[in-house]
C-alpha cells in the first residue's frame, strides 16, 4: 500500500510538473522538449530528486510515447504522397543524408567510440525534428509558403529512411552477425513495402473497417491495432516505432483526421514522459565533459541543414528568400534524435553517447526556432552588404573607361 501511494505521488508530481513546464514553454513561444529533458535530468541519477517507485511505469510510458509519435507522423501522409516524394525528391534526401549524417559519424570515430556508435551518432545528427518544425511553421504562419512542400518532402524522406535505419541500428546494437542482420533488414524492407502496397491499393477499405462514428470505439480500435502491430514488429526484430509509423500510413481520410484529433493529447502526454525518461538515464554530471563536442557538432550540422534546405529549395525553383527559410527551418533536432540515442543508451555501447546526444538536442531544439525565424533576414542582409561593397569598387574603376567611350558613341550617328 505504501509503495502504491509513493508511486501515485511521484507520477502525479511528474505529470503536474510537465504540464507546468509545457505552459511555460507556450508563453515563451518555444518547444517544451528542452524543458522536459531538463526535468528528466533533475529526477534521474545524480539529479536533485531521484525517482524510485514510478521509474518502471515511466519506462513503459516512454515506449508508448515513441509509438504514438511515429503513429501520428504516419497519419500526416498518405501512401501515394510517400511514393510521389520518393520519385521526385530522392536527390534531396541523398544530399540531406550525406551532409548531416557524416559529421556525426566522423565525430564518433574521432572520439574513438567505434563503428557502431558512429552509425548511431550519424542518425542523431541526420534526422530533423518533425514535431518542432511543424510547430514552428504554424507559429510563423508559413504553412502556405512555396518552400513548405520542399521542407515536408525532406521530412517525409527522413521518416521513410527511419524504416530502414532503425532495424539496422537494432541489429547492430544487439550484436547480431551479418547474416542475421541481413535477415532483419530484409524483413523490415519487406514489411514496409507490403504495408505501402496494401495502403496504396486498399487504404480506403482499411479505413472503412476501422472507421467509427463513436470516438471511444475509434480510439480503442486504432490504439489497440497500433500497439498490436508495434509489438509484432518488435518481435520480428524490426522496430515498434516503424510498425506504428506504417499503421499511420495505412489509415487515411476521415479516419486519419479523427484519429489525429483523438490521439494528439495522448501523444503529447506520453511523448513528454519519453523525454523525461531519457533524461532520467543521463547523469547531469556527465554533460559538462561533452558540452564542447556537442556545441561544435551543433554548429556544423546547423550549417549543413541550412545548406540542405537551400539546395533542395533552389532545385525546386524557389526564390532566394524561400531557400534561406527552408534551410533555417530544418535545423531543429528533437524526438527522433533522442529515440535513436535512447536505443544506444539502453544497449550500453558508449557511456558518453547519451550525454552528448542530450546536450546536442538541447542546443538545437532551442536554436532551431531561432534559425527558422532569422536565417532569411541575416542571409539577405549579408548578401546586400556584399553586393554593395562589390558595386562600389567597379564603379570607381570603370569611370575613366566610361568617359572615354562616350565620345565614340556620340560620333557614331554622324558617320
């Protein structure tokens, strides 16, 4: 009875604290993710008030949080959207991977962490935060801008890449051999391809089967189906998160919209619990030694994300202003980076990887909304200054030549 009371007190305090932090972030107009991570650091090992009775329940809630994050992301896209994005925007996805995954892998190798940690840190620096970026686009009123489809296309390609990347990471962290890893990847690709095929051909049929005018029944069916598929996917060594993402893709139309409205509060609750859980497993004293590498990595990958968005928008024929806006909007990292790092922390491959990922995400989740707002005016201001300074020098140099040419031009008609 006593342990039950302690559990209720601890978990109630966590939820209340997260609600207050979310309200504070809303007033300050930035993402609550860094506050949730800081709360986890405060309640974890080495923090101000370590948890005891509720930690196991928080772990389960964190896993549900990841599943709901990916489900809701899948609901944002239809299978036909994904197929068309693959056909038209895959060069931008390749540039995105090359520019943003390589810095993370290079840093891990420079620190001597080994190839598995290099693959993990590559994923941490590669994937932008869809949740933070979607919120920023809404807050800045840019959902109707011409560059927004380019941004969303890159995010979709990253999400699709996760369907392949997560099984690879799972196999590497489990230490399976080449043959077993190849089987895992083949299963993941086969399942993803099958779900996409079924979603394209029979998405409306699935939606009609799942659909219900009663919100309670719709919530129970969709949530139960998602958890079931996620569990089966994890049992097949694919990824529970990928399974949830594919369920979201398979649902469309009114079902997707209704499910989104019903599950949004649950997603926000369990996603907050997930960020707290990640912070719980990071010792605050382990962050200062890795803050400089995290800061350097954040600066480099912020610049590479800006370059990615600029290149992709230019390829789509967007104006220079839109190119800079696209690049600045993509900078934020968040939930996916923490999901990837969380897998590595659970496997225990490198003790400093979790603290570095936490510091890295804290930096970029705060910097991301700022770059989204200010990259365009700063870049255009620098461009105008450079153009003005370039124009001043040629004007002085060209004046004598212009004066000597004027008599020739005037004498031409007289001939």
